C-alpha cells in the first residue's frame, strides 16, 4: 500500500518497518539522511535538491544545488549565476550517499521535477508543485510508481476544478483584440516565472504584434528561449520611449507592480489576472480582488487531478 503525505499539512507517517522513514521533516525542511541532502530546504544547507526555481522552493546560500538540467538557467536567474549547481536530465539516475535519485517531470514550470529517491528497494517520490494540464512551455507531468508519495496540495479542496482543454491563448488574444478595438491597453498580470512564459507560449500562435513585458519577465524569457521554448515575440516595456503613447497594447507584468508608479505611463487600460485563484474571483486569502477580467489558468493540479494522481 502506498503511503501519502501532503506538503504544508500536518501528517502522520506510519513506517512499513522499524527503521526511520527515508525522508523526514526537519527545521530546515525535508531531509534524506541516507543521501545527505535536503529537498527544497527553506534554510541554508550543504546539499539542496531543488524541485523548481520558485522562491518558496529555491533559496539562496546553500553550498551545492541539484536540479533538472533545463531548469539551471531559471535557477541561476533567481539565485545568482555564481551558485554551484548540477543539472541532471529527466529520468537519469544519480547517486547521493546511499540513495539513487532521479528527476521526473512535474509539468509545473520549465525544469520542474518530481524527485524520486530509492534505497534498499524502497521508493519515495516528492512531487514539488505539479499540474496535469497541457502547457507548451514545459514538459508534461510523468506518473512515477512509488511506495510513498509526498504531494503538494495547493488547491486541495473540491471547490477547485479547472475547465479542461481551455484555449487560454485564444481567450487572451480575443480579450486583447476587444480592448484594442476601443483604444485601450490590456494589462495582464501573471507571475514572472512560469505563468508569464506559459501565457506567452499559449499566445505564440495568435499574437500578431509584440507583447510588452516587465523587465523581470523578460529576464526569465531569455532562459526559456535558450532551451528552445517557443514564446510570442516580446518587447521589454522599458525599451519603449517614454514619449511614445501606448494604445491597444498587451502588457504582461507581475502583480507586484500594482504597488508602484509603473502604471502611470499606460494610459487607459483594462486589467486581468491569470491564476487558479481567479476561480470564483477570490484571492488566496478569501478577499475579493478587483480585476476587470479573470483567466482561470493554474500551474497547479486541481482537486480532481490531485486525487487522480494519487490513485495512479
């Protein structure tokens, strides 16, 4: 029988033998003593195996990092180019201490990986963040058989169910065209790493003109393009002359710019946010958010896919 654990939730582990579990929770995060490494540690450690480059999983200061090979560029863009990082391709085993480790696609963002750990015939898989929906900007999720599955559960309630096979690129393109027809800019918010690139990949077949992007997004775009991910043509908005009047443009920016004067040059615009939290027009903390449009577009598994993945 498979054991199940959830990231971010109190759990009780029932070992199948008298020995300690292969992975344990510590003050620094999930730790594999047999391998001498941590998975997504939240403190400085000697060896960090990183599932992906988002800041709640990848933190500065550790001596040595391991991640999936295609994610090295985005990890360096977040943690600095001087980090010591070993990039290992998907499904290629490597040895750490007494355990065999391999990365398997999580389908979350570029280079996102589930971590498979094997020791003495026992197999654990730690999912990191993952999704099962199609995403042209990264590899699809891979089902990996195991004895114990440690899963994320960001949207772990039955109210979160995504509409499958939604054409997000077409939806966003149509919204952009509607606003352009009335002389308004379209200001679309999406997280700088992962969500923005997925949006641009989805838009690639539809965008007839460059998408204007925030500098933090363009930095990540370069890492995606360097490994062959096809994105819509972009232009960093800082490179547009200040005297140039913006009309009918699609502008992609992180939500953090709402608290700055960055919006002052955008003229008349409509806003939208691309996120799973837009389902029901509620934010993560249950407060109403005020956008003109919401695109329910998540890089996490919904309730049904969490359950389905566990059953598989």
